[in-house]
């Protein structure tokens, strides 16, 4: 025994091995002597004394696997009904991204993640258009009032400078017809 009151792992292993060998010896002795005598004499005697119960039990032993196999073979395939489908009030789990997950994304995946979050939040007609020459419109959508929202998604390690924000604000409304261009909110929110 160690000073902290626990047993040495080697002693635990030796004690477990001794117990396993002893249990195996007892089981083997029971199996080779008592079990076969019990099976050949006691069970045989019960079957010959009670033929109707034996026939019923034997029939169930034979019919149960046949019934199970038949049900399995002829069971309808396809849609499996889930009781959760009956509940209409439950909403699907919300789409979320951890900061680490967002950090490891490439710029295109980051733009798609922003678009997916807009869909999650109920925006309509969400389109990812991020490509070179898009004049800063990476994602466009319509809010619940029908206003056009234009997003530019920046995936930088350092804070986005005011020059980028001013450039985007200068093109969002005149170039893309944005009613709302929340560049500052998106950059700070993510």
C-alpha cells in the first residue's frame, strides 16, 4: 500500500489475476460436473413429466425467431417515424459559430458563414456574392421590412481600419442600392 492509501498497480494486477484464475476454476468444475448432470437429469425429467408445457415452451423458442425474422423482412422501409416530428412547437437548434471556428475559416467560408447567420436570423433573399470586383458587396439580403441590406465581410487578424469602412459606406448605397449597410456593426459583432 502506498503512503496516500492507494494500492500499487502491480499488486492490483496480481490480486485480479488470482481472483480470475480462482473464478475460472470454480466455473470449470461446475460446468464439467454439476451442469451436465443438471441438464441431462433434471431438465430431462421435467420435460418428460410435463409434455404439454415442454411443447409450448419449445414451440415458443422455435416460433419467436421466425416471427421476428418475418417482421423484419416485411417491415416497411423508408421513413422512420420519430415522435419528435409530432411536436410542431420545437425549433431546430440554432446555428452558431465559436470564435475559434471563425478564426480558422478562409475568407470565402467566413463570408458564407455570415450569410448563413443572416438566414438563421430571418433575413430573406440572402445571397453570397463575394468575388473580386464586387465593390464590397460580399452578402446581400432583405430584412423583415423589405429593406436591402449589403454586407462587406472582413476576415482580418487586426482591426479593420476606418479607410475600409469609409470605402464601403461610399459604395454600398450608390453602387448596390443598399437601404442598410451595417459595416461597423458586422465588424464589431464578429
